[in-house]
């Protein structure tokens, strides 16, 4: 079957002002990419900590991660013990796949602000990337306790449960994420970190679960889209669509009837 990059709902978040935001609050959605060469001028010794931090934000948006990190470090030299800047430095490290260094920065952020939910979430992202799903779940749950209104935290939790193949719990977490932010799944599917779905069966099941969530939310267009994806990925349990209660309304739609009659074949890899 076709291997397509399927994006899960992993979100790195910062709690101070940023230039790119994924939600109406403060989270940023970021995608891991290889390290880049330094291109910006070195930080000015005369610049204030605020100016250095702002320039670091701009460079990170431009994906100049090494340069952004230089500016964050320079800002910390002028304003040490600042949790938000340590978190931003950790994000820059993580974007360069420097997981150990990123973890240290997130830990420092939490040291200086014990209720820093964003940094706790970001530690969970590191655990998820290492396929330590149990540890990731604990971090996400801790972040949710600190800020229970974050859709991003719940979507990350869903991804971790999916990684453990605990699909019901994954569905519950995704449902809560959608209640908080109806667009969270669509946005992170285009901007998130690549999901760790090693098999076509897992990718197909993921598509089916998302189709079910959209059907439950009453969005028939998106539900049909993900049902088609699940069928193209060869989801073996596709006939469950006739008995799962979430699809009750969708089953009355003529487009559903046409889709199931057409039975899009699984696309070979």
C-alpha cells in the first residue's frame, strides 16, 4: 500500500509572544527539519534581552534554528532564569533533533516555573519521538492538569495513546481536543511532526478513527474524506461503518452510499 506521510497531533508550545501561532492562544505547531547553517549576524552586545528574544523568534520562524538559538542564549545571558526563553531555546534544539539538549532546556524552564505547562508538554514530545509512549502520556497528562483547556495537549495525548495501540483512549483524547478546538486535527495534520505509524494497518486505522470523530462532530465532508483514505490504505474493518453509531447520520447521506458502493481499492505502496 501507499506510504504517505501521515501527520499526527504533536504540538510544541511557547507561552510568550510569538510570530506564528497555531491556535488563538499561544501554541505553535512546528515540524522537525535538519539543522541549518548560521546565516544571521551575531547577536549585538548592545541589544536588550527583549530585542534578542524577538529576533530569535523571527529567525526560528524563518527556520534559521542555529541563529535563533544564538539569540536565545544571548537573551538568557542578559535575563537569566527566564522560563519562556529556555522553552524557546528547547524548541530550537528540538527542531534540530538535538533531543538531549532540548530536554535540558525544557527542564530548566520547568525549574524556573513549576507550572509551565508548555514546557511539560514539550518534554512529552521528546518522549514520543523516542517512542516512549508511556512516559509521553504522563507528561501530557501533567500538562493537561496544569492547563486543561489546551486542545494541543489533548491531541498530543491522543497520538501517544495511538502509539501504544490503545485506540479507545486515543479516540477519547482526540474527541476532547476537538471539543476545545474543532480545527485542531486539520491544522496539525498539515503542520505537525510526522506521526510514528509504522504500518499501513496503523495508518488506515488512524484515518478510520478520524473519520469517526468527524462524523460524530457532524462534519460529513471531512468524515467522508477520511473514510476514503482509510479504504485506500486498506482498512480491514471498514464494514464497521455500518454499525458504529457515530456514522448513523452519515449513513443517510447519498455520498456515503456512493463511496461504499465504489469501494476505492487499496493503493499499493
